[in-house]
């Protein structure tokens, strides 16, 4: 009876072994290899980190006022050349008469032999600009009609190296031809009736200034609105006049105007035409960086 009992035990042992093998195989089938790393996720290459633009949303005038950017590099490239005419005046030669950005800033004391003549904008420069060495000859309402024999007298009897003329907004309502014709007479008067030094002075023509957009709908005292189109036309004619008369055009309009060509609300005065102190700071900086001298001759 011993043999049958051993047989039964053997069968039981074999069954237990078989059950253990099956259990081990089943559990190992659901496990990962201990050293297997998960497959990496497929992602795009990381984008370069962007730096926030501090000038985003600001007008060119606001950018300059806050000192957030230097002038456009393209503007600092001197493409205008000068020459001395038969009378020794420094006049445009090639490349137009728009004064380039020179890259080097003049001191506020470098204007001691200069005079600025004109309307209420010149009054503002006299009041707000840091350029105290320049002489300002101005009054509210000055126009090309009352310059000769009046305000220009104070220029012609003195000796100046540079003369700045700032006129235009009080002439809105005139035709462009009339505007230029009277401007040319003022230039001729300086060159014929001034002292020997003043007759040969470098004459800068300041652009007509931009105004706020709302002025397109407000009638001026002349009976017409002060439109951007008229201001742009006057300025384009001034550029041509400067080339023909041997004068220099200062594009203060572009330094002050927003992307639409209007005076930004942020620097405009309550009358929508003049500007607050910030505007005069921009203008002052423009004069200090836009000038002509003998270095332009032969470049």
C-alpha cells in the first residue's frame, strides 16, 4: 500500500510545481524590464525667449520723450552733402536739403551765435527749451506777412552764424504758391539787408508742425481747417524751396508726429495745435542732433 500512497504524493507535488510555474509566468508578463526607460514624448524645438519691447504701443514722439530708443540707424546715415557757394554760404549740394542726423549732439551752448524767428512755437521754445544761448525773436500770430520790416529787423542788424525760421500754421488757408513766394522774399531780405555775417548765415527752415487729428474738423481763423494734407503739402514745398534757395530743411514734423502724421494726444496742448513741454524737449533734442557744418563738405 506504500506505492500507491507515494504515487499520490508525487502527483500532488507535480501539480503544485506546475501551478507555481504558471503563476510566475503570468505575473512576469505584466511587468516592465526594471532598466527600461519610458519613451520620450515628441515635442517641437523650444522657441527662443522673446524680450518684451518697451516701445510697443508708443508713438515715435513718446519713444523719444522717454529715451527708450536711439534714432533709426537709417536716419543717422549722412546722405546729404554740402558745399560753399560763391558767397561762402554752406548750402546743399547733393542728396536733398533735409538736415541729416549727425550722430553727435551739440551742447546747448553751441547756439550762442544763432537766432530763431517765428510764431508762437518759437515763444514756446524760448519758454521751455534748454537752449538758452540762442536768441528768440517771436510773437503770437507772427506770419510771413509781418516779418519784413518788423521782426526781421532784429536779425539783420546783428551778426549770426545760423538763423532758424519757424512759420507756417498762421499761413494755413493760403495757397501753397503764395506761401512759398512770401517765404522766398523773407530769405532774400535776410541775404540782402543783413550785416555781412548775417547775409552769409546758414538758414534753417523749420517744418510746419503737426496738429491733433481733431483739427481736421475745426475751422481755423482763416476760414479753413488745419488739415494734415495741407501741412504735408506745405512741408514738401519747403523742402524743394530749400534746395533751390540754398537753405536747410529741419523735419521737426516727423520727430513729433505719430504713425498717422498727427500730433499725439499725449503731448498736445488743450488747443490741439501747440504742445506741452515734452514736445519742446523733443524739438530741442532734434536741433542738437540735426545741424550742418563743414564736415558735410566733401563727404
